[in-house]
């Protein structure tokens, strides 16, 4: 029995979402003692090393066109370095509810860009599935309760810039995948993003403070193991998904990560799962089923 490219893309997207949920739990404890910038930079460095070795072992390196390199390099800089930098800055000035709205808005923007810039189309059932997924995620992420704090105009603007950069990086990734293996594409994108973060650290003169905590050998080992899950599960499977199915489908399924987090957090961290979070998960799951059974994408 031959598995279609669309099915491979769907399975990879769901695998990526599940991996990100596991990674989020693994990084939860680490995040209490490390800055977000430090985690992004060192995560990138470890990922580049891991992906470089794997690409070498599996013969993934190849001479590809300048255009493909340009798309993937820009995707890494925009989506990993710049987008993360703006997002972490925005976190200091926006409330949890605003973050939820920005996250949901980002899914919509990415799908619209895929339609406008890539000419992607889906049957009506597919769009209904995407709508249910986004609705379910929004319901689940709003389950924290009341609004905590206020959001400044500056914080909202920074958040919107981050969302737009990430959405454009997804489109660039898709355009650069035509003539390159998914493993090599992930390496190029991660290398570019990590170099971008390195430049940010140097420009802001905070590089030393970012890497100092990683002198702890036990912390570094635990961090490296967590990065393996994120790199091979989250990043690489996401690239596989973008290569074999449409951006609209891949991005919508990858965004179900918050839904996968619920059982993982409840089992490993003993966190309480609210009724609203469960309702959101059910709605999003129905959306996944509707989307995955909507027929071939174009």
C-alpha cells in the first residue's frame, strides 16, 4: 500500500505538534533558570551540530540553486532569530489573553499568505476543519481564567511584527523545499536562525550572560536531550510536513501543539486540566478529523 504525499505531510505535522508539546514540558523546568534568549541561542547551536552530523551521515548535503538557499536562509533569520526576538520583547508588555489572540491571529495570517502568495486551495470541508482547529486552540488557550495585567500598544505592535515575520518565514520555507532534502533544509534554516541570534547577542552585549549558566555539565546534558526531541520531532517533522502537504494544512495541524500539551502536562507535571481546555481540545480534534478527511489538497 502506497502512502500519498498528503498523508505523509499530515502525519508529519501531527508528529511535529506532539513533539513540540513534549518539548514544552521538558523545557518548562529549564526555563525557570535560563532566559528565553539563552535557550533559543544554545538550542540552535546544539540543533545545528546534531543536524549537521545527521545530514552528513545520510548524504543530505547537495548543491542546490541560489534561490532555494536564499529562501531557506531568509526563513531561518526571519522565523528563528528576528521573530523570536520580537516575541520575547512583546511578552514583557502584553497580557496572557493578548498572547492567545496573537497566536490565533498568526494561524489565520499564515493560511491567507499561503493562498495569496502560493496559490494554495482547499475544499470547503478543509477550510471548515481549519476554522474548527483555530477555534479549539483559542478556547483552550483562554482557559487560564481572567485577564492578568494590561497590554501596551508597543507590546501589541511587537507581537504583531513577530507574528508577521513567522508567517512569512513559513511561506519562504515552502518555496525553498522544491529541490532540497528536508534534513538539509532544516539544517540550513536552523544554522541561519542561530547565526542571527548570535548577532543579536553580540549587538546587545548580552551573549556572555546568556551562555554562562550552561557551564553546568548536568544542565547542559539535560538541555541537549530536550533539544534532540525539539529538533528531530518539532523542527524536522515540520519541514517534512511543509514539503509534502500545503502550508494551510501543515501549519494548522502543527498549531495543535497546545492540545497535545494537555495530557502530557497532566501526566508528567500533574497539572490540573480545566473543563474549558478539554472543550477546546475536543473542538480542535474534530477540526483535525474534518481537515484530514477533506480530500486531496491542491
